[in-house]
């Protein structure tokens, strides 16, 4: 039976989401990590709200980056361990489609969940309400880009027994521009200047990775799986 | 016409050719760097603003240039290895990575030593400095990924892929002083048209640049020979070559 590309995309996406929500601990743990890391900064630095507000975008973004590093392992690892990934690659559907489906599902489960929690953290970090739309938009674009970059890193390290630290080592340098523009946009929104420049750059990065990263991640998977 | 290219895919040929090229490259490097050091440090006039401190440019700029050049070499060689499955491409990439990382570190260290008297700080979170630091992390990531695989073949190809993905950083570093309002000064050496530097300062710099390129080539040859020997250690010609 021959299945089309879109159908495969839908089927794999559905499977990933079902699996994701059947393991709620994997879904919740990065979010708790996100909350804990953002709590650590005010405790370690200063509790003065004025100072906190200046650091808040950076803290929020660093915590989001680290939290999404945690969930990257789940992207290909468990499927590679039980052989599902090999079956998917061998199914003749094109690794590209499978990578796109799995990465989108990963973003929906980790990135989008992070965005839902971020208003809570932002309030705790004294980010004003007026900056929330920009912050949410920048986090949305940023976490999606991060999922694509993460798919490359996870694809490159999927065959390794001890790839945990290596994924962060590979992905974090590539994610640094995200941090700069993402935190920059939120920062501008807080101070009341126009965040459009940084948002446009984030959107450009997002488009670039959306179009090119699946090819790189698919190539990475075929290299490490064969 | 392409035979020379095909022959470069053969490990024994590369091993021999690298041995032939190495002394010439090293000799040229010694000559160019020798001239650059003597003229640049001894005879070039001091800068009217920076005094003698500007002379660090004779090490810093070639280091920074080579850090990008070595990365590009690594990515292109990796791509050749990945696309045409030429093992020597991966060997060149593996040999180039530590040299490039050293040049990157050299550029960062000399830059921060110069930054202390000029900017008043060793380090500033400036686009060019930050992107050069990211380049160092990329080098480290590529080397770590290569060594993480037990199977050398897969490690090579994974590292090549990562190097290619990281190439986006190279134009960002190169144009960072143009795109952003950077603390780092703009380009004074123009590839096309007239440079903003007077000849008495420019010639030693160009000599140093050439010398560093040749030095990089020489070290690449040495490392490449080591890589080839290590990769081909099971084959008969290696036993013959090292005479055991």
C-alpha cells in the first residue's frame, strides 16, 4: 500500500503526539526544569525588581534554551533504541517527511508547552504585561527554530550511547543568535522601543531553519543509522 | 584534466605528496613570517592613535583570517568526503579542525590582549567577538562529535555534516563589522581597490597573512600525514612506508 507524503506526515505526527501525551512525565519534566532554572537566577543574584526586570528576558531565554536541550533526547532516541526509527526510514517514505513530522510534534509537545508556561515565569520575573505579546511571539519563533536545530543535533548523535552532553555542545553554539535576537526583542518591548527589527531577524532564522534544517537532519539520520 | 584530482583520493599518493609539499610550504612560511615580523615590528611606523600597540595586528589579523579559512577548508573537505565518499576529504577535514581551533583561540587571545589598552577591557560582548567565540565552540563541537563515534567512518560523516551546517557562521563573522555597529574596527585591508592602510604598514601585514597561510598549509600536511597513517594502519603500504 502506497501512502502519500502528506498522509505520512499526518500519521507520524499523530503517533508522536499520542506517544508524547502517554508519557506525561517526559512532557512535564522540562517544564519543571524551566521553572526551577528561572527561580535560581533571582535567588542567586538579586531580588530587587528593577534589576530583575533588566535581566528577565535573558534569564527567560537562557532557561528556555536549557529546558529544550533536555527534551531533545526524546526526539529520536527512544525510537532508535527499539528499532522504530529504522523501520520508518526504511518505509520508503523519505526521511525528510519523517523528520518534519517528528520535529513538529516535538515542538508542539515541548516548545509550545514552554510558551504556555512562560507568562507565569515572566510575571515572577517582573516583566510588564505590555511586553507579553512580543515575548510570546519571540518565544514561539525561537522555540520552533530551536526544535529544527535540535533535530540536526539529535540526528547527529542518535547512534551514540553517551550523546547527552554532546547534543548541547553542538546545538547551543548554533542557537546563540536566537538568544541574542529573542532576548533583544523582549528587552526592547519592556523598554518601550520597537522590537520589530529583532522579531524580523528571528522570523528570518525560523524560515531558514524550517526550509533547510530538515534536509540536514535527514542527512544526519541516514549517516548515523546506516 | 581531472586525473590530479582523482589521484588525491588515494591515501599513499596523498601521504607522499604531503611530504613533498611540506618543506616548501614551511620554508615559504618562515621567509614570509620572518620578513613580516622584522618589517612589521621593527620598521613600520607607529599608528598615530594606537602607538606601538597596533603592531599586534600582525599576529591578530592573520590568525582571525586563518580561523575562517581553516573552517571553510574543513567544511569543503568534509563536503567532498560526504558527497563523493572520498576518504581523504575526511582526513583533510580532521587534520584541519585542531589547527583552525588554535588559530581561533590565537585570534581571541591576541584580540583581548590588544583590547585591554585600547578599549579598556579584555572582552566585550560585541558581534564580531561573540561570533568568533561561537566559531571556537563550533570547532570544539565538530572535533567532539568526530571522536564520539566508535566507528570512524560514521564519525567522519557526522562531523562533516555539522561543519557544513556551521558554515553559516563564517559570513556572519566576516561581515559582522559591516552589518552591526561593532566596537571592532572595520576592514582596513581592501581586497579590491585601495586599502586604507599606508604601504609601509600594509606590506608586512600581507606578508604575515601569506606566511600564516603557508604555515597552515605546512601544518596541515604534517597532520594529514599522521591522519592518513592512522586511518590506513591496517593496509600493506603503510607497513612498507614506515618500514616494519
